[in-house]
């Protein structure tokens, strides 16, 4: 088993982040992919960024106060 090492940037695991868990992913240089130690998610950098963008889209209004539903 490859030794876990941090990647170039600390990416959040998209599968855990959707469940409101803030888990950093690890980078496997041999396979050139990121993986999560908590769940079974693995993916390349492009896949991780796309899924994290989807989570940001889902929570884009979290800091705004909504006063009406017109």
C-alpha cells in the first residue's frame, strides 16, 4: 500500500463534504489520483474540482439572508 501524502493543495472530499464533513483528501503519486481515508472516494484532480464546484453551487446562498420568495 502506498504511503499517504498530502497533495499540492488540500482538497475536500466531495462525498464527505456533501454530508457536511470537512475531510482533506490525500494524493497518491503512483496512481496520480486523490483519495479519502474516511470513505471510498477516489478521483483525479479534475473530477475532485468538478464535484467540489457542485457542492459550492448547492450552498451558494448560505451566507445571504432570504426575506422573500417572490
